[in-house]
């Protein structure tokens, strides 16, 4: 069975602050994929990033960065210099040796002007 | 390229009525998924199709729910008869391959309210 835990329910910051979202996962599969999705207030689910279990290289893309640590089963996500438009629910998800995408409960990020 | 297209965006109907949700996946994607999102249960996978064939419908709540994919560009999720507890946001998603390592791309969802 696979499990994704996002311990932070809500995070509130002031614009331009950095925000780090925690994600811890459990899986018995040796090959798996990790994802982050964003759900803005308008409701759609937007794919942000995918990482496979063999690629621990961390990455920066604009104001977003990801920290994948296999040793601690964590896949954290950071928004640098947050903006009001970053306000959304962020979901971490895991896909193992099947097609099923297991989602965490989500973290609601509120960025105040 | 057009994304996953779902219709209707909103549906309000009375208990007992039949509800049909529609989905057009991204062209070239051969995996299609239906999800339900509620506050209590989060995102739940209802059914998964690969190459138009239902592979896993274990997430379908009960016999009142049915899904079809008659061709590669269209799928429906039907609830008959509908009940208030079916109220939720229903998402359709599609991906390339078998959905294992490819990101799933979601539609805007259908917000369903059963009175």
C-alpha cells in the first residue's frame, strides 16, 4: 500500500516570503514517481512536477524548487518570494508499480499582500 | 494543445435523477481516469481506462455509478439514481502510456450538487 502524508494543513505567509511544503511518502515499490499538483481557488488541478525514484537531483524552476531525499522518503516543495497568485492547495502524489496516483491530503497556502 | 475537457462545469439536480458527466481526454493520451473530490475523503480514484478498456473500477462506490469509454476521445460517468451524498467535484484526467510514470492532466472538474 502506498501512502502520502502532508502534515501541514494550512500555511499563511506575507507576500515575498518563502514557503516550504513538506511531503513524506511510504511505498514498497523500488521504482516510483512523485508529483506535485496545484489547485487554485478556481478549482482545476494543475500538474507542476514529476520526479522518479532514481533521480534525486534537486531542481529549481523559476520561483519553484524541489528537494527529493530518498533516505528520508521526503519530497518537499519550496516557493521562493511568494506571490498572491501562489495561493492554492498543493497536493503531493505518488505512483508506484501501477497506475494509481495516491494523493496527500493537501496543504492550503495563503499568500497575503 | 487543448487540455482535458469536461462538461458540464456545474450540475444541480434533484435526488433520484440521472446524472451524466462527460470527458474528452487530451488527444494521443491512452489512459483516462475519473476521480471524485470531497472535503471528507479528498481525491478518490473511481475508475481507470487504458486504450478504452476499463482496467480497474474498484473505486466506483456502488452499482448506481457506471462509466463508459466508447472511443479514444470520449468518456462518460453516469449516476443513476443520484443521491445527496454523491455531491462532490468530479475530475477526469488523462495521461500517456499506462499512467504509471506519466503525469496525469486534469480537466477543470464538474461540481455536482444533488438536492
